[in-house]
C-alpha cells in the first residue's frame, strides 16, 4: 500500500464519552503512552481507514507510519488530536459522523478493558468469571438493553466473497429487517456489511428508526478489517475468545454465509458449545446459507463437519440454499422459540446466561508455532473438545493470514505445522484447499495466496 493523503485534526467525542469525571479524563490521558497507546493507535488507524480494500494489518500500519493521536483534557471532557490521519475519514475538514462515533467507542472499550485488568476484579481462573467480564464489557458499551424482546441475528461469513454472494447477504438482511430483526456482525466488509446494508432499506420501509447494526470485533481483527460505516454500535472485545462469547451471549440466532478460515472458526466454536451436554435442549437457531453459486461450498462445509464432529453436530443447524425469505422466516420462528425458552427458565433476553461455555472455549489461544504444532486434533476426546481444538487451528490460520503479529511470525519462522489423525488432516486439507481455490483466503485483487500453514500427519 502506498502512502496516502493525510490531515491533522482536533475531534470532540460523539456517541461515547461525552460526559466524564476528572478521574476518567486522567485515566484516558494516561492511555497516551506505552502498550495501551500502541493498541489504541492501531485500532484508531483502522477505523479512520474505513473503506480500504486491504486486509493486511501490517500493510495498513506501514501506509501511515507518521500517524499519531493525542488525548487532551478540557473543561467538558476530552478531545483527540490527530496528526497525519487518513484524509478519507474527513469531509471538508470535518470527520465523518460514523467514524467519529467508532473512534471514541474504541477509546472507551480499550480504556475500560485496561482499567478492569489493572483493578484485578476479574476471576479469569473460572468460566463464570470470564463470562462476567464479557457481560461488564458489553454493559459498559451500553449494548445490553434490558426488557427488549429477542431480535438480534448474528451474521457470520467471509470478507473475501464474490459479488453474487455479497448481493445474496444483502437480500437476506433485507428479509430479516422486514421482520423487525436487528443485525450483529464482525463489523468489517463482505458478509459483515451486506446484511446490514440490506436491513437498512427494510428498516426504512417499515419506518423502524431504531434499527441496530452491532459490530463486535477485537484489536487484531479491526486492524485488518476496518469497520463498515453502517455500524452504529461498535464494541471492541480484548481477544477473539471474548468476542466469540459476546456474539453467542448477545445474539438470539446465527446465520452463516460463505467464508473462509475465519468463518470455519466461528462455526466450530458455536457447534462445540451447542454439542455440550448441558446445551443439548437449548433452542439456538443456526442456519448455513448462500446463493446457488455457493452450493459446492455449503456441501464441502457440511461434509467436513460430518467427517470430523459427526451427525450430532450436523443436526444442530439447517442448510438453506438460495432462499432469503425462507432463511428469514426460519430465523424469526427460531427466535420465537428462544423467547419462549427464556421466559420459561427466567433467563434474560439481553444476555444468554444459561448457555454453558467450557473454559476450553474461553481462554485466549496464542497462535505460536509451538502451540499450533501441539494441537490435539485426534478423535481420542469428546466431540465438543475436538471442535475447540479445530477452532484453534483455524484461529491460527486467520492470524497468519491477516493479523499483524501472525504475519510477522510467519515471515520469521515460516508456515505453521499442523498435525493430527490422518483422516482429520485429510478432511482439513480438502476444506482449506477449497477455500484457496475459491479465493476465500484474501480480498479480491490481492496477489496469489501463499499458505501460512503446512499439514503433516
């Protein structure tokens, strides 16, 4: 990526942090140094870079080496001083409103996360402690709406999809919006944008002025996939595991569209949770869908799940090909069952407390070469634990593809080595090769994909 036009600007809060105590202001100003500052700078640059067609965090950072951001105190709160910021984030010298909202959302989440960690009030040694942490992060972001009936549909899928697949996601989003449902995605391009774009039109048709377009991300992802401008509620979770838990605790149903390694990671995460014995009778609508052109993709993904996790995992989802209306109708019916279940069990509509999530799905996985090489990808374990380890394998591949740290590790030490049972490795190889052949590992227009992994038996 070549250097682009930049601008210097001073920006006041919008959407978050308008009212602050003196202590909060001091805490925010303290962010302007050290590791926390580096993290905020990276996320801020990604947000200001909304609309970029690069999915490489390292490339984006290198395009603006002189970008700096300072936090200044004033009587009414704070201001951000930006130096050498991407000029595309401004119109006639004024920052675009959605960009300004997301910029201060990033500051809010990063500072709050750091504050909670410093006070050591979180019990990260227990599953319940981690869930409480996710709850507090979402509550601090004003994402939890007590008393509002279930209607949040999580949409997962790839950033690197074809035009036909993207149009299909918009059609599904449109049908969901007509039925009064809100959209929650990973906030980036592709599938993370299409359903939101479709829903904005149908919400307008239904005169729904309170439509929610939630974007849940984490620092390593947001740096590679800048938020799309439709997002009106952005939350940055500290790591991928907290982000995934936020999705399934906050959402009332999930739709999975065509994607690559990241989409497979998300599907395996959810299936591993739903396969846990404590969750077998809990309604949780899960639909895998795509246009007619994605038939082979859906077939391959379904076959991979059957060959690795078995029929029990396949029974937790339905596959709908090229029928947006049916997807929306089935999701709306599924959410009605969720509503009834939570009423009967006195569970909150806004946060799924009853869902059992093992610690193996909650603790951060660091995709080092050593950790990737020692993953337990064998059948000598319960199905939900195999799903957790397969999820980690795909998480590492995502890191090697698009995350700054992962890319640098691959540059230094070569591809990850992944090993396991021969049959599982064969199925994994076939699925990953299909992703490569279908150009699902990189954004369209990028150079030929070079695998960041090597499968061994």
